[in-house]
């Protein structure tokens, strides 16, 4: 999930394929609607660290296995990308496997 102040761009990794899930506005009701409609208890969510990360984590945590916060400055694939779009950034943020 590539999070901005006013919206989030979502990419879903499913069976090795990346699917663009589009955007939703950064409003409590929209985040909860996304979580209710799309997320399952088996899902992992990765989002970039931003100013509104803490509230997004609190809203999404009850719906998923885990929420991972990524520092975009340390995510090499994003930092060094030649083509940079929200969709590509969201798809690049894949969580490490649970051990």
C-alpha cells in the first residue's frame, strides 16, 4: 500500500501475480470499507511509513495477520527504481515471510 496524505494506492500480490486494486481516500470510513471488502485474516499488509501510518495500522490490524511498516528510503527497489509510480511502489512493498 503506497500511502499519501489524501489517498492510498493498493497493489495485491496473489499467487505471484500483482493486481492493481486502485485507490481509496484516506478517510476512516474508506479505510474500514477497504478492509471489510478486500482483506482477510490471512493477509499481510505492507505500507510506507508516513505521517498517518499509525492510524492506518490501528484501523487495519484487526482485519489481517500483520501490518508491516516499510521505510521507503530503505526499500532499495523503490529508491533505485527508474520508473516510479504509486502503482509500482505499492507492488514493490512485499512483506518478508513469517518465520
